[in-house]
C-alpha cells in the first residue's frame, strides 16, 4: 500500500527497473491515479511510447491482419507495431485498461509479450512492454486475468498519494519514471542473483511453482519458473543501481507473490 512520497518513488523506481530490463510490468490501481501519465513520462528521457487502450482493438491487431500476398495468406502488422520497430531508440508498448479487455483479446496480446512478434513483424529488443489495469470490481466491464496472462507480468500496486498530488499540482513538477542502461557489472550481479534463487528453490522446492486456488489470486503474482527468472534479472539491476531494500521487496513480490517473496528475501 502506497502511503507517502517515499513509497511512491519506490514504486516509480521499481517500474523503471522493469522497463530497463525489458520485463513486462502491470500497474494495478483505481481510475484517475496517473498510471498512464507516469508511463508516458518516459518520453522526457527520449523513449518512444505507444499507448493502446486494448479494449478498443481486435485480436487481429495483436496477432496480425490476414492479407493475401502472392496467393498466400500473410499476417500484416498493425501501424503501432511498425512504429515501434522503426523507432531508432528505446520504446515502450503500453497496454492501457488491460482488465477491460475480454479473455480472447488478453490471450492475443500474449504473443507480443512473449515472442516480440506481431504477424510477420518482429520487434527489436529495445522495446519494453507495460500495462495498466483497474481492479475488476471497479473496472468498467472488467475481467479477471487468466493465470497464463498474469504470469507474464510483474504486478505492482499503484496509488497517487495526497502528498505527491498536492505538491505537484502546485509546482507542476511531477516525478518521472527513472530508466537505466544495463551497467557493466550487470552480468556478474545476475549470476549472483541466480545462484541465490537456485539455492533457495533447492531448499524450498514447493516454491518453484505454486498456482493459487482462487481466480482472483491467479490474476496476480505467483511463483513459476518464469517468475523466478524475472526476479533474478530485476534484483540484479536493483543491486547494480543501489536501489533501497524496499524496491527489492516490491520487485520480488511483484514477480512471485508476497508469501514466496518474503520467504526468499528472509532466506537470502
């Protein structure tokens, strides 16, 4: 739960680390809390941002539009994917209002997230994916996320504290999401983090995969091998940029859930 400016900035740094590692993150928060604005603040650092309210799209906008070419059907990429491919620098594909998309549309969005492919187009590794969602109980025609979809994201709770809103409303200087280049010592730190994760899972093998029993919990973070790989990569960058322990906790919790993250960090 975000309470003040310090906690807000911790979540901002956590989000920036996800973007810098090219690991998809999903911001959960009530409407009007500035989720879209904070993602688009990356433009100030030279990032290109494509914002898509995905409930306004069709599944073909994420898997490719069928076209007849030379007697064969090919999947042509939509314009937003072409712009991301052609941008010479780092970029973000931002899927807004994600929880208002029906399950078929959420499933179609998995291919770009997992394989960086939209039809016949392959996105460059300079592209990061972010999404924002309202909890299903407050979203307009909201849907719970299916477990395969949820497991591809780092889940972060988002709130705009009164302290931040009142100050920035007057000054006009809103905090920006920090983004990083991977430092030279990242590979060494990643190796250390992977050793830590492997050691923990050998001691607590039941935490390798633990799919929650309820649909609500399956729509958030839970332990899987993919989630543990995410955690090792994110914690490595957090260590390299000397992020505070609160950021490391947010990263671990967003990847594998609160219970598994608490056990892992205590074990470390």
